[in-house]
C-alpha cells in the first residue's frame, strides 16, 4: 500500500467532489453552511479547468483533494479536503507540501487559504503548516472567515561537515536583526549548536556557545554593538512568554533568539521566524545526494523556511 499524489484537471472532478462532500459533511454544522457543500460535478470541473488541483490516492483510491487557484503571485488552495477516516495520518500535511512544491516551481510567492473562525482545530492545522493571518479583520461576507498565507521562499543548503555548518550560521547572521527568532530542529548531533556557534560568531556574540541542555536560556551580549544572542532550550519551555520569568539581561526585542528543539512549539514562539531543520544523511525520510561528498564527510541537509511577513521578499539563495 502507498500514498501517492497526482496533479489533476477537470477529468478528476467526480472523484474530487466525492472527497469534498464527505469531508465537509463530517464537519460540525456551520451557519451559514460551507459553500463547498453546494459544489456539483459541473462546478468542480470548472474549478479544475484552470490551474488544476491535486489528488491524494492511497492504494489507488482517492482520499484527499485540493483545487489550486492562482491569483497574481499567490496560489490559493480551495476545497481542501481529506476523507474523514483518513484524517490524522499525515495526508493533509503531505498534500500541503506537494501543493507548495508545485506553486514554488511555478514561481508563486505564497500559498493562501480561507478558513472559518468557528473551526479552531482547522485554524490550528493551518498554523502548524506555517500559515499566518495577513490582517486581523475578517474577510467581508456573512461567514466569519480569515485569510491565511504561507510564504514559499524556502531554501535548502547542503553542508558536508561541521566547518560548513558553522559557516552557514555566519551567513545567516548577515540576514537577521534584533527581534528575530530562529527555530532549530534536528536529531541529537545533527549540528544545531554548531550552527548557533557560527551564527554567534557572525553576530559578534560574547562567550562560548554550548548546548543549552542544562539551562533554559543563555544570553550572549554583542561585542560589536549589535543585538545580543539569546540561546534557548525549548524542550522545557512552554512558550516564548515564559522567558519573561527568567529575568534575562536583555529584552527579546533587542536580541536575536535561537530556539533549539522548537519544532511543534514554533507557532507559540513567534508569528515571524526562520524555521531551520537539519537532516542527517542517513535519515530514511530525507535522502541526500552524497555521491560527490569526500571521504570522511558527514553531510547534512539544512532546510530554511521563512514564516511571516517579516521575511517576505528576503533572498535566501545567497546562503
């Protein structure tokens, strides 16, 4: 059995409609009802006749679907649906990732969705996928809906050893400024602290930067008149607000904050951030092209994902 994703057009209207009707019918009653419940095979054909959409199939059977609707530089995701008995298995997350790959390849700046305020679990799902509100006001209309956007300028860097990881941190230091938050994730020994050492060197931070395992947070003041570096262990931290109780010697708005083990807490840490995931070469779910790696190298793939309007237009290709 396998889960596969396929880009589709109007020929998939009937299958997409079946998934949409099943998924939206299983939601709690809304007032007014979701527009998706009024879709017909004809209207789905019309929606899919433009840019098309994506179908997720498990063992050959459709379990998820989404319509892709381009508007200017934004790719809107419409009629996003997963069959009720297939929810909770990662289908929705993988479908977002697949759609993001298409939109990024086609040159769009961001993804966008419209969600209902009465469905907090749905809003939390989109937030976990890196979507954020552009405005606090509601979309005009009878339904209490909000617009959520996710930037697409993700960048991937291949590093061969600890020296290259530290150098990547130095280069990232040239992009950040006071108030920025970086969320690091990756297994033990992946290189999170090595990256942070390079970042600290690039920022001119004072003191030795070590793993924050035995303290919740360390402050490294700047030696060059720039922002301090705050190095945080999120494993025992419930949220960025808890830092206020630690009586740090600097205001977080005046510092660059690096949070290790922050994945899964990221949306509670800051609305604007760089999410940096370090993947070791031997990880089965993230194979690296190590053919050209010299003997003795310990390659990593570093995935840098900007979240929030703070990073709109930032060029990460220089990294």
